[in-house]
């Protein structure tokens, strides 16, 4: 059985796709098939809305504080289904929703994606990964090339301006100097920065 929804702590995660426009050098899926005590997050196919809704029935939403769109791929690859899923979940429970994303939705869909998600997503965590374009491309290896860094920052600003709670994250595999510069960049945009430990 495919793992679409999977719990970690008091959050319920949604694994919508394994597709991603990046090949981050520290990507967890290069070393593990799962996260936490869950089954493999590798999907046979992108689950349909029917499969998503059916899998959700296994869980009591009252047991969780937050729904997080984050699996073994980039959730914004399936933005329309993500939005439909988020709206469906909110119709069933009063629960917060978050997207963990690389922030490249605007390049994937060639439009302002913050506007698209603002009515059903409460917060967005963006993988900043590096404080400048060159190191970002070296670490993240995005298929869209150098334009990716500025597009990611623009998406963060658009989410912030739409009233979505926004945060950046970096993995502690980059240097302390790069982490400090990332903090300065985040502060200049009025965005919080979280330093993540590689699993």
C-alpha cells in the first residue's frame, strides 16, 4: 500500500508525489526510504484525489495539530491537487495547514502561486539552503538553473505579502558562515530562519 498520509509527532504529513525539480546534495531520500517509523515514502504513482481521500480515512484529524504537505517530492508539483486536498481537510476539521517546499512553484507553474494557495494554506516553510545564488545552485541543483534563487526569494515575499506565515530553513551541512549569511538574508526579508539537522 502506498504511504500518502504519515504521522510524525502531532503532525500529519501528506506525500503527494515523488517528483521534484531539484537534486539537493543532502536529500534524505538518497539515503532512506522512509522518515520516522513509517512505511516507504516511494510512490508507485501520484495518488488520485480518490486515493488521497480514502487514505485520509485511516486517521482521526482531532489527533493532530497540523497537516504538512511534505513527502519524498516537491508538493507544489501538484499544486491543484494540493489545494483540493487542503480544502477537503479544512472542510472536515479546524486544523492548520503547512507546505514544506523548495519555493520554485512559480517556475513550475509559470504564475504567482502564493495567490493560488493563500486561502487554504496557513504557513509555508521554504528550503533556502544557501545565502546566495552560486552556493544555492551548487547545493540544490535546480533544473531551472540560476533563476531559481531569485524566484524562490520572490515566492517568499509573495507569501508574506499574502498573509501566509512564512519561514526559511537551511540544513546544518552548510558552513557556519553560510548559516550566518542566510540568517542575515532572512532578516532582510522579514522572514524567520530555522536551522535543520540532516536526518
